C-alpha cells in the first residue's frame, strides 16, 4: 500500500524464505568472509573469462538459495535480476537456465534493493507467489567496462572504490518466516553535479540522504526506530557526507549507520575508500545481515542500496553522474 | 549547510587529498630506476655485444618493452603503477603496459576482433599525439635552420 510520498508498505506480509551470498577470494579474506555461503578461490571462478566468471557467481547464488528451501524451481513465479554490464548480460544469460518469468532491472549498485522491493510488491499484490531476486558484480568485468584493463598500470586516487566480486540471491513469498520484508522507499534520481567516476561516494551520498529522509517522513519514523541503517557502497568518502546531510534534515543517523562498502573488506586490503558494486550491498545483506536478524541480534534494519547511474561514454561527454538509492525495511516477524 | 549549489565545495573536507609531494617523490624514484635499468642495458649492449652508443638504443628499448610486457602478464605492473603513478606510466615501459594490458583484456573476444582491434585502445592517443608533436617539432626545427 502506498505510504507517504515514495514508499510502499507490504500489508499482506512478505517473508524471506532463503538467501545466498557468493563471493570471490578477496571478499572471503575480509571481515565477513565466514558469513558467505560460498567463496571462489580465484577471481576467474574457474571460468575462461571474467564475464563467465560473473555468471558463475550469479548462478551459484541462485542454486545455493534454492537448495536451502523445499520450494521447487518450477514453483518460482518470477526471477528478478540485474547487474552492471551492458545489456545486463550476466542476468539475462543466467535467466535462460531458470524456468520462470523474468524481469531484468538496472539500478547500478542499487539493484539489490530495487529487485527486492519490486518482488515484495508483486507478492503483496498477489500477482506472484514465489519471487527470486538476484544481483551480481565482478571486479574485473566492472574494471573493463567502466575503467581500464585490469592489468593497466594507472594510478587511482584514494577516493576510488573497489568493485565487490560476488552475487546475492533472496527468495521471498507470503508464507510466514522469521524475517519479514516490511516496506520500501523508492528513490528519485539525484544529481548534485559530481562528475568524477573515481569518486562515487561523493556522487551517491545526496541520493542516499534523500531516500533516508523521505523514508523517515513517509513512515513517520526516527533513525532510532532501527537497530541498523545500512547504506550500500558510500565508502569512507560518502559515509560522513550522508551523515551530515541527514543530520541537517533533522535525522541524526550517526549512532545506527554503517556502510556495506566499509564492512566487507579490511582496511589493509588495498581497496582505496571501500567496496562498491551491485554485489556489495547484496552479499552483506543476504549473508551477514539476514543471519543477524535470524539470530535475533538485530530486530529491524533499513537497507539503502546506492547506485551511481553512470556510463563511461556519457561521462566523457562532460556529463555529471546521476545517482539513486532504494531502501527496504527488513525486520524480525516477531518484532 | 550542504545544498546542491555549494555541494562540491562543502564536501571537500571529506575527500582525501591527493598526496602530491609523496606521489611526485615516488614517481621520481621509480621513473629514475627504470631509466637506470635502461642505461645498464644500453651499456651491456655496447660492452658485450659490440653496439655503438647510437645503435644500442633499439635493443635497449626492445628489452625494456619485453620486461614490461612480462611484468604486465604476471600481474605486477599494475601494482607498480598504483605505487609509482607517472613514474611507471611515462617511460616506454608504461606504453608497453598499456598495449599488453589491453591485449590481455580482450583476448576472450578472439585474436582479430579482440586482441588486434583493441590493443591500441589506450596507446592510440600516445601514438596520435606523439606523431603530431614529432611533426610539429620537426617543422619548427626545419624552419629555424632555414632562417638562422
């Protein structure tokens, strides 16, 4: 049901049945390494090229997610997925192996929550029973598409982020479980005039702040109502900016905010200002966060996946970077 | 108060500043060391293989390119580049790295449309401006010689 200006409340009850987080080797070495369902030992994920490696990650996350439930593959009504590559190839190619309707979405690194919000909405409305929502990203496919060849010796500034190699999948339906998808706030495209593709934290922070503030207004809530407000990939540059911007709008998130991009790697892993990419928010949320909710260590969290909607071609034509952020509330059903 | 208008200015304090002096120093040292290797190779070709000071240039550059291409393939040169910046980008080894890395990257699309089409993707601009500036400097030199 529409709530406030940009938000949806899932009144019929939408619940998480299973999820899976799959990563590459560097993420496994990070602080959350043990929380992932599977981590490949090499960046190639035993495939011939980077693009196949990303598909392997995505397929693996779908397979693991499905293996955790007794819902059969043909009972899935809809598969929603998106990634960073042109034409969303990773998702489209993995979808040809999944015997269900398919919606392809693109929200750059906000895709994880975009897919989950759409899927939950379709379950809430009764149009779907079981929905599978996925997303993926790979360090090397993103480097090639958005930056330079992986072995090119260019120097990156400290504001740059490092794309997370991984994929996350979540299975939701209307049958009661421990974790409920309570509602979502769909972001607007926000552009504050930043144009440096090697500083996406600065570009995305206003979009994240806008969605957080809108969410609080729409639901009539305060940051303290959440145990955790988790942004996707603002990194060490965007994090203080989003705190400042939400604070000046009257919502101080300082005490409850964390950023997936800062949680996924150790500071000595040479990732510049932190992790980014579609998989960043996906593997942290569908791994660690859902586990914490299940263990009752967290009761109610707001996940804000942040996306920089840039194209290398358009940025070279001196355009700025439009950004977006989508928020989803995950909570314990008994909370 | 951060607004859309003053955003770029207001957030400057949150963006880490480029370490200009440290980067320049690292570039100077690494770039210098690459030149020392080049000089050593040149001396080797003159002393051991009978090249003259002038003719030793070609085998020296070729050897540096080979070393750089190998280091790129072994995944070392990109790390050196992150450390040294212009120090490893400006010498001929940086040029070789840009070609080798593009060739490696596009290997998956085949020899012709992948490797051959894309290997000069980054180096192309160096070739274009190198040729233009060589032409211009050559013309200036020719004109100066004519009139002076």
